[in-house]
């Protein structure tokens, strides 16, 4: 099968097309013929060397996908060949076929496209699980701040949490501010010099130095969740998404019911040229998706 792998950490030229044997699913795995994959910052950081991993090279990156079931392992009894599913595997989706554990698989509703499903498989699932954790905590009523809200995680968090906080402050880069405000007029865009009302929760998606300023506005019993950095403040929690088909399926149902809208920036065919180009363009307002 055709796949695209990184031969070593570095710039986009380390991504190369290679030929691999089609995976054989293990007993509790499902083999997917991939239909679409999304560009994830995590994969870009691994390729560049910003994030270090110990996987052998060449390494097939890719951590989100939508696909059609091609084969199932002998212990998978509740899925069948031909069904459309989505998942967030740890690598291996930059390929025509990917074997994925059954526990990570979510069925795609009929009215959700392959492109939408791939776009939310990792980032949307992160937002969903984080929102569940936040809403399950004993926070008092008040304001929320999302630091770095213009990405897919931030956009979906706004939709999931808008009805649960009295105000939502967001930070974003200058190039995305106008688009974010048009998409979500209820949010207030702020920066590190803005005077804020007391905040009961902070979601940090970028890990920049501005967080120390925002912590001044966090109430004594408020909480901060960061997806990127562990802070010394006792109110801070480091959050990590754990790929789970059940949570992804709930999110896809919300997409199907128009409760969550997915912003797609660009779509192109899956090939080396487009993958390299999209990895350069990774910071877009909306998701970059490659289709097979």
C-alpha cells in the first residue's frame, strides 16, 4: 500500500512516499481503508523534531482518520465490513490502510461527511473530553477564558461550553480574530493587557507566557486546564486526551444533529505534495483535510 512517512526529524522534505504491506488486523483491531485524514499539530511537531518520540524510522505519522472497514479481527463482533468509522490512532493514518483498536472506533452517522469526521477525530475528541471534565468539576458560576481559541479544539469548546458560563473570554492571533468573532459573536476577544472580570476556569491550548497574567484573574477556587504545559500553580491541571470511540461517537452525533459545527479550511487529495503543503499551512482557521 501507499503511505507517507518521515525518514528523520526535520523540515517537510523528510516526508517521503513509501510502499508498505497492507496491515493485518489483530484480534481486537479493525482494518480501515482510509477515506480522509486531517492535519494535526501533533504530527507536525513530531515531524519537525519539536516533539521527540522513540518510534523506529521511517515513521508513518497521522493521528486522525475517517475510513471504511475493510476487515475485522476475530474478537471484533459488533462491526462489519463496509461501515464508515472514524478514529484517532497514535500515528499510521498517512496511509491507504490503517489497523486501529476497536476501543478507538466510532461509527460515523449517515449525515456526517468523511471530511467532517476526520476533522474532529482528534481535535474534536480532545474538546469533547475536556468539556466533560470541566463540566464534571465543582466550579461556581462565572467567566471562562480560552487561551488560543481559534484552532479546532478552541472552536468546538466554545460551542460545547457557551451555555455553561456567564461570559467567555478568548485569545487568538491577530489573523484569526475577525473570523473568530464572526463565527462566535458571543465571545469577547482579549489579550494579556486586558482587564478581566474574575474567571472561574481557564483553558490553555497554547502554553504561552500570557497565562501567568490570566492566572491573576482566576478565583481562589477556580481551575486551569492546559493541554500543553504543567504549571506549578495548585489550581492547574494538565489534560491529555485518551482516544476513545465512545466519546468520539457522542461528538459525531452532536455534529449530525447540528449541535456542533465543524470549520473546514481546505480539502485536497492525499498525496505527498499536498501533505507537505498542508503541514506548512497548519495554523489555519478551520481544519485542513486530505481525502483519498
